[in-house]
C-alpha cells in the first residue's frame, strides 16, 4: 500500500514537471569526485524530461545525476541517469522518488540574474557598516520573496538588503529581506528570503513579471492541457 501511494505521488510530481516547460534546472553529474554542475531549462521530448543547455556547455556524455527543477509551485528534486542526447540537450531518466521542497503559498517563476547582498541585522544586532557583503545568482522570484545561491550559508532570521544587477531590476535599488530557509546543494547554498517592506512600485512590477512569465511558460508547454 505504501509503495502504491508513493508511486501515485511520483506520478503527480511528473505531471507537474510536464506542465513546467521553461523552468530553471540545476543538474549535477555525480560520478566524478567533484560533482559537475550544468544549468539549463526544462523541456519535453514527447513524455521524456529534457534539459536544454547553452551551446558549447561542457558536460559528460552520460552519467548519474541529481537535479533540482524550480517549478512555479516549488522545487522538485530528483536523481537518476542522464544522457547528452544532442549538443544542446540532456535527456533525464529519473530513478526513485521525486522530492517536493519549498511548498509555496504563492507562485515563483525563474529569474537568473546576478545579485549582491548587504548584511543589515541579526538577533537584534545592527550589522550595518560592518563591511558584510556578498554576491550570488537569483534562482526564482514571487510576490512575497525570492531564492538565490551563495557560496556560504546565510542563517534563518538574518536581515539583508538585496540588489539585483540587471536592467529594470536594478532600478528598484536595495530590497530589504529576511532569510526564511537555506539548503545545501552539491556546489553552493540556496537561500530563500521574504521581502520585508517592498514598495508598491516593486510589488506591482513583480506581480506583472510573475503573471507574464507564468503565461509564457504555459503557452510554450505542449502538455498544458493535462489534468492537475
């Protein structure tokens, strides 16, 4: 009975993945001593899950993998065997259960831009002016918060100011956030933050961005008519 329930859950996760065309994928080939990371976007080849990667990306022809797929409703983590089926496409053959992390009350959509952060406060201590800064790359964004990667772990409760270094996003300047969660990946730390007191202009822009990106993802997905 438990195995049947687990299989049904995996089928539901696969259904979500097949409706998440264009979602960001972080994939690690794990056969070597140091896991090799490859990033791309989720695509479909019939019913098979594939990752479209940038031309010229160097990665193994095949091997065992672990992957995180950043769907609008949360992160789906899976593992299995992968094959570089063409110079710009990796085909995934999942093996085992699919884990759903970061279940969200609001939709997140992919966002891949450089970000910098500044330490503001932690545990009642003012950290401004202490020279605490860092950088990373955004993963996704929603109306209530965003995810980004860093080389170090940022603890829960840490208040930081994030600046996105990209056209239009940088116009909003520093956005104050609080770290809600963190997760260790094979090559970095992934941090989830909530926006503290975003301006109305920023909230309107993010809302429009999320809606536009969600519609675009559904419109590109040939399986968008599948049942939820």
